[in-house]
C-alpha cells in the first residue's frame, strides 16, 4: 500500500521514515531530484499543477497527504476526485489564507488578535486607525517563517509597508506583546479518534523557529489549547496531524496560526514521545489506531539553520539525536535539527542553551 506525499521536503522525508516500519511505501511529487524526501523514497518530478502527474500519483496511492499546505486549489480538486486526500481540502484552503484562518478562530470562539483584510493603501490606513500601532502587515498567502511581514511602529511606516507588500492580498493585525509562544499538536484519525501531545514552548529568531521545549508544564494553558484544538479538528472532520501556534500574553492564549500538517515544533516527538507526530499522522490517515502521545522525559529541539555544525562534534553529545536533512546550506534555510532528551526540564534547557551558544559562536 502506497501513501502519496505532495512536497518532498524534510517533513515528507520524516513521514516516510516513520511509515516504513508499518510496511507502507511512499511516493512523492515534487520539482526535481535531490530533495530530502527523494533521498528516502521514489518521486514523480514536476509541478503541483501537472494534471498527468497528479493523476499518476492518485492512481498509485491509496491516500495522498502533504508536506506543504500551499498546494494550489486545482491540484487538490483533481486529486480529491481521484483518490482520498488527508487532511481535508477545507482545512488546507483555510490554512492557505491567514485572514480565513483568523476568521475561523473567531468563529469557533478561539481567542485571537484582531485583524483586518487590506487590499489598498486606504484599507491599510483605515486598519491602522481602527487597530492602532504597532501592528503587522502580512501577506494573506504564502507567508512562512516570518516572510511576507512588515512591522509598523509609527504612522510614517504605513507608506513603506504598502510599497513593500502592496502587490498581494494582505491583512493587518494587532501587534501582540507576548510573553512567549506555545504550540499544540493534535491528531485525528479517519475513524474519529483524537490524540494530543503535551504543550510545546517555542522560541523564534528572525521569524524562524529556533528552539522547542516540551512538555511545557502550564496546565491551564494546556487545557485551553486542547479545547481549541478539539474544536478545529471536529469542525473540519479533520484527518491527520494539525498544529496550532499561540501567543501567551498575560496568562492567556491568542491563536496566531494553524498548520494542517506535521509541524516543526513537534519534531521532538520522534525521540521524546512514545509515538512520534509523523507515525501518528501516517496512522491517522490510514485509519489505524493512534499511538500513545505521552512524553518520555524532557526534550529540547534545536533547529539547525543556514549552516550545519560539525557532525562528528554534535554526535559526541550524550543523548543527542541528530537529523540532517541532506540539504545544501543557504542563509535562513532549515538544514536539520537535533533533539536532546533529558530527565528534567531544567537540564534540557541548560544543555540546549549551551549548545545554541556553541553553534552560534561557530565552535560547533
Ligand atoms: P508567523 O509567520 O505569523 O508565525 O510569524 C512568525 C513569528 O513572528 C511569530 O512566531 C512571532 O514570533 C512573530 N509575530 C508574528 N505576528 C506577530 C504579532 N501580531 N505580534 C507579535 N509578534 C508576531
């Protein structure tokens, strides 16, 4: 039985690696050879809108899933007419549009920061007047890792923000002076079984996730995040893994965005939980029973961005698990990650902090 994956990045690769022990095969569709996914499974090469390739993928796979949520709507429609896709199209469509995402949170009673759609300079001026400064102008589509964002601090920034981003549909949202960020990762199976991981605490640098610590023990926040997750999963009759990112401000959660796929802040679950998010995504979309999401110890996951540290030096570290995605280095690119599993949260943090310092100073 073959699982199709649109997009052969590191997420797709980790899905395939998690699915092999369950005797499944994988087939990617992506632009060309040399992708992290293609290094571990066969691929069809071409664009996501290539009808012939989509039809071949559909005919060879019992289910098609995604490593990337921004798959064009026509590709999703074509696939869905020919095979089963998971997560559902409606969830992907919502997550492709930041404004639709915020509107969904509001509709489901999930607290989020106030937002207005912006299609003209006049819209932006109105939005700034209503929601005030500071705020963030973001592209509604195709933004990730802080790309397509402009922070406005003073009225003089309005024109520059519009000139920088003004040729795409946008939204303006209130700046959140958050204390820290967390994420919740949940999974719903084809049969409707739901499971959730412990809460993650996330640290971003330059808009890119740098460090995740889990389990983050904040019982009230975790209970609220679980309620919000359940609402979204149920709303979509969702199938597979879903991540929701939140700001924590004055002891409350504000939903920032959701990702209808396995998520970077869940990479620690490979070694730090009984069943990883990747295996549970595969189980969920195949209609198999979900695995135990309990944490084993305390994990810290560090993203390796722009430059790969010396592999041998990293591997000397005790209880460190290295994942090298086999990508060529480029500034701001996620090349790999490593996870430290420790007996206490304090020890995991201390080791992660030391490691990040050594990586940043070029000593590793
Ligand atoms: P995003 O792509 O929306 O997840 O943004 C990337 C990161 O930028 C977030 O994880 C935050 O650290 C920061 N950020 C985005 N939107 C806001 C906001 N409205 N207020 C404060 N920080 C933000």
